[in-house]
C-alpha cells in the first residue's frame, strides 16, 4: 500500500508526493472531493482511502 500527499492540483492533473518521489496522475484516478494537502492511500494502483487535510483553527 502506498501513502501519498496531494501537493498540487493543476487542471485535470494532481501531483502526488510519496517517499521523496513526485508523480503526476490524472484527477480521474482520485476521488472527486480531493484537495491539495489531502492524503490518499493506493493499493494495486487504485485509491482505497482519502484522508482530508485537517485544518487547525485557534481561538
């Protein structure tokens, strides 16, 4: 299983970073709700989980 962070979305493509490697993938391979900073898990080249970026708000 590969854990990757979505570092940037440019048009119909997303740049994923994992283990010091950057890979460009089509946004069609990712869930519709994906945003920059989210974490995605892949198994057998298919997205199996999306962990949204957590934004901390301080009072």
